[in-house]
């Protein structure tokens, strides 16, 4: 069969809207080299839902493994820088800055990742990867205290730069941001 891909038989490879497929239906990266580098920013958020006792331990730095938020912040920063190694069609970008912040509620830790660059493509995937890995680190650090934790609501909240410009998610109450 050579280079024929069985999964590509039913695929209309003449459809030019499929940007990550070559004419034979194989995976490819989009060519961003003709684009001019611009300032780009992305903000992602998620939540780690947990028992109120666990949230109190995180807030009081009383988790036996150590400083949960410090470990999660470092993990998120590292993740943003390694996103292209994890997501197959994601371009490597020169990450200019990563900020990981946390908000502690009664029964959750909210993770916020803000990533910036000056490059030819955006950093949405870097922000969501940073956010998710920081949340996984919170989970890992707290799992001996609380097996009920859930990571939820991973989402891009805002992005700016590039051809599509500025975008911001509307909150559930209809307001932006």
C-alpha cells in the first residue's frame, strides 16, 4: 500500500479548509513563516475542585508534600515552554513571559495562566497547557489529603495579537472577562 493512509479514504483532501492536512491527507504544520512577528498574549483559567478542608490546607501551606502553589507555579511555567513538545501541530514559540496566579475559594483553587510572546503565531495552547499542568500539580501535591478532587473548566479566556486580533470570553452572566 505504500504511503496510502487507510483512514484517509473517506477524506475529501481537496478541501482547503483543512489546514493541517497535506494533499494526500497526511498531517502537516501550517506554514507561519510568511507572517510578521507581533505581540501576542493569551489568558487561560481552570479550577481544581476540592474539599473545603483541603482548600484550607493549601491556603495555610499545610499540605505535607510542601508549598502547593509554588510547585504548581513552577510546573505551569515549565509547561508553557514545552507545549510544542506535547501538542503535535503546535509551533514552538519564543515564550516571552509566563505568569501563573491562583485564587482560593471555599472549595476550589482557580489557576490562571497568562503567556506573552512576540512571534508569528499565538500562545493560546501555551496558556492552556500551563494552566492544566499547574492544576495537575495542585492535584498531585494534594492527592494524599483529598482523592475527591476534580480539575474542571479549562478554557481560554482572552487572546490578543495576530490576524484575528483581540478576543475575550463572555462570563456566564453575560459580561466579558
